[in-house]
C-alpha cells in the first residue's frame, strides 16, 4: 500500500474517531442537562386567575401548594410533554450530528489526501532525482532547500552518501587504470621476448634458454603483482575471524626471513622488540610487517640501516619501522600511500607501488592508525598503532 494512501487513511480515521468522541460527549451533556430538571411555568390558572407560578422539580410536584386533581393532571401532561420534547430533541441532535460527521469524514478524506500529497512532495522530488543519478553523473546532488527538518536532514545524508560513492568510484577507476598499466608492461615484454625467439633465424639453444629465463623473471613479477592485488582486495573486505596476535613474534619471523637479503645489500637491522598483543588476522598483520620491512630495505642507501620497534602504549600496541634512504619530499608522503605510487619509477625493480597502500588498508581493517613521516636525514619513519587487545566473544 502506498504511503500516500496510508497517510490519507490515517488522517481520516483520526478525524472520524475524534469527531465521534466529540459527538458522544455533546449528546451525553445535552441529554443529562434535561434529565434532572423539568421546567414548567404557569402564570395563570385555567380559569384566568393568577393562582400560582412555580418551578416544578423532579416529578413535577409543586412545593408547598395544595393542588387539585385538574392541576395535577395538567402538571403531569406538561411533564410528559417536556420529556417527549427532550427525547425528540436528543434524537434529532444525534441524527443531524451523525449526518454532519459523515459529510465531514468525506471532506476530511479529501483534505487528508491533499495534505499527505503536500507532505510527500519533497520525497517524490528526491526519489525522482536519485533515480536519474548513475555512474555517469554521480557528481550531481539533490541540493534540497527548505527548513532544516527531517526531510532536509535526509537529503543532506543522501548527498553525503553520493559524495562518498563518487570518491570510491573515482578511486576504483584510478586503481583499475593503474593495474591495467602495470599488467600491460610485463605482457608487452613477454610478447616481445616470444616474438624475438620466433623471428630470429639464428636462434640457438642458449639464446632460447636466456629468453626463457627472462620470461620466468617476468612471470614472477606478474605473480607478485597479482598476489599484492589479492591481498589488497582481501584486506579491504575486512576481518573474518579476529584472534590474538603477538607483534613481537611476527616481527621476529619477518626479520629472520629478511636476513639473507640484508646481508646481500649490506644493511644493518636494529631490533627492539617487546611483547605486544593485538586482536586481528595473523596473516594480514604479518603481511603488514613484511611490507614495512621490504619497503625499508628496498628504498635504502648502501650500508644503510633499518630499525624495527614494537611495544605497548596506554591505548594499545605499536610497530614502528625506520630506515635510512634518499630524502623524501614531505608533499610526497601522502601520495606514497595510494596504489601504484612510487618515489622513483624504476623498470624491472619488481616493485609496483602497492606496499604502503596494502599497509594502509590492513591498518584500516584492524582499526589501527598509520602515521608516515619523512625523516630530515633521509628515509621514512612509519608507525602503526593498534588498539588494545579485545577479548573474543564466546558463542553459545
């Protein structure tokens, strides 16, 4: 049933009930006012002489005056006539009031329809405007004008939702474009290597082996990119089964796995790890730490340093990673948190600019706060503050 019809019926029923109550009260008061007192005034006797002038109360008997039989009959007839007149008056009042109530019920239904239409007109306008908004014109807004009432608050809420949707769509478009660009490069390289092997008339087994080795490297880069995209999508979805996680244990695992690379790059790793328990997804948190360490080692200087710290604060736990490296302009710090953004784009370095964006997404999934600061001496200082550990809910 439409809202307009429901509101019309509601207004009509409210008027009908209130009118019926008012009619009942009026009828009750009018009938009761004539039941206790019957008034008859006689100025002259039947013979023409002024014999009495009294008010008869209750059953019509005059007070303190001896009555003849004829006078008693006259008084009784007057009383019966007054009672019949009063009953007829009550009946006429009830009938005419009922007719008036029926007429006003019809009028109230028409007025209720008009009033409901006027009240719902802004909603219909907003509905028509929302139906015209699509992905092509999501920038449009309702721009509802009027008093700051519930309808204005609803329109402002819808405008805010459209703004967030526009931002999300723009971000999605940029992400898809960047992902397509990143995937196009290795595919083009693969095609070029295969085409070169096919059209080379002097190709040998060794040349084929070299090209196949290059294809393996390109394939590994594609696999890393797809894995990063999958982790990014998984972390944006949120947490499935949060569980207690020890940051110090995860940091230890990541640093042990990074030792061969640190030795190869001649990097020094400083470790100040204290027990720090958080609630979250262990795999995602470990990926967060691994991306921070990988970013600190990848964008470093020869004989550089990486420092990893975990600890407990009054509001929760934290993990911080600091590295030496080339100077980072402060205005570039926020851009590095977006997908496919790198300080210096180097072909074939195996990095696609997804490391810090994955860190930010995982931090948001864990309600953690990510802070990135460019160090004056070069490199970045990155810290992730996790909220205090929450006790898991016990089902059953």
